[in-house]
């Protein structure tokens, strides 16, 4: 990757652990001035220490809170300056049947997964448009394309994230802006967030290795790819949506997607991770 992001500021949400931390490390290694947001201050401190503390700013931000995002964004703009690459990565999963999830859990997953990208983008997009340069990256999911039991709330939020990227991309082009977007739809990633999730077809739908995913996403940002499906077989879900529901349901059942969360335990053997 060399210094592909030298002289650019990259902000990654959910950067204290998992795929967010790996992307943050790679963007920093490629020369970016890194701004890392997460609710986990200890994880952010460890990230900054591991990077040597240079070209790194961290902020403990509750991505479920619009006022917290607004305040943190104002600090970044005042102390660091405009953001060139915004990576909307922070996400949580409940892994429960719809009727087993509490009202508060459902509201929080929508706040973090679906609404936080709106608030962060609205904070940093004006400067991007003014400079006619910038990149908004949205980490969605293959769950945006196929319904999965125990993920009704998660699938809905990731479908919202996908729709957010698609409409924003078209809107930016419509107004003649050179600001670009990238949406990423990965299958399950082996970070612990989906501990217990399984695949019936590991050659077509493997549980993804986080290091390889981070490398691929950063390369996609560098190269200006607008949509990244991981693995490429996820694209079948796009085509399946043209089928009658009964047929697409049978197709997803054949590939074991409807049973993929049957043994889910999540981080620490149960419960959702923090954003």
C-alpha cells in the first residue's frame, strides 16, 4: 500500500477492535493522519500506543448518540481539520429473535448501525463538497441482501446502510461532486462479533479472515471501487431478489443462510459487542 494515503486524514468509527482497528492500522501505515472513534477508550489507547502515537487522534464517542457524534466531529474539524476519508464502520449485533430483543436493544442497533453513518457523514461531507474531494465508506453487510433468523434488526439496519450509500453516491454524482463513496458487503468475519455463526458452503461462503478483509477494503478505498462484495458469491443475493420470495427463500435455505445464526453466541459467549 506504500504511502497511498499520505497527506490525507482518515476517520474510522469502531476503531478500537475488530475490523475497524485493522483498517485504522492499515490506513495509518499507508500514510494517513488517523482519527479513531470508539466507545472503548482503553482500546483506542492501545491502538494509539501500537501506532507510536504519531499522526493519531482518538476520541471516545458513543456512536448511538447524535449529540456525541456532533460534538466529537466539531472537535475534529477544529483540531485536526477536514476529513478526507470517512469510514462508517461501527456496528453491533444482538443475535436474538425479534420478540426476544428488548425495545432498547432494537433502538440502539438502529442508532449505531443505521443512523450514525448519517450523523457522521453530515458532519464531514460539507467540507468534502467544498473541496470537491473526499471519500465516504460504509461498512454494510451481506445481511443487507438476505434475511437471516435472529438478525431481523441487524438485517434491517444493514439494508439501511446499503441504501444510504447507494442514494448518496447517486446524489453526489447528480450535483456534480467528485466526492466518492464505497459500500462493503461482507459475509461473516471471524472477529468474535459473530462467534458461533456458521457456513454450510465454506468454499463459496467462507467465514472471512479479518486481516484479509481489512487489506481488501483499504485497497478498494485506494482504487475508488464503489461496491465491494466479500466473497464475490454474495452477489448471488442481488440476483435472488428478482425471484419470487418462495424461490429465493428456498435458495437461501439450500445454502444454509437461514441456519447460519442457529449457534450464535457473540463476543464472550453471549451478548452483543459494544460499538
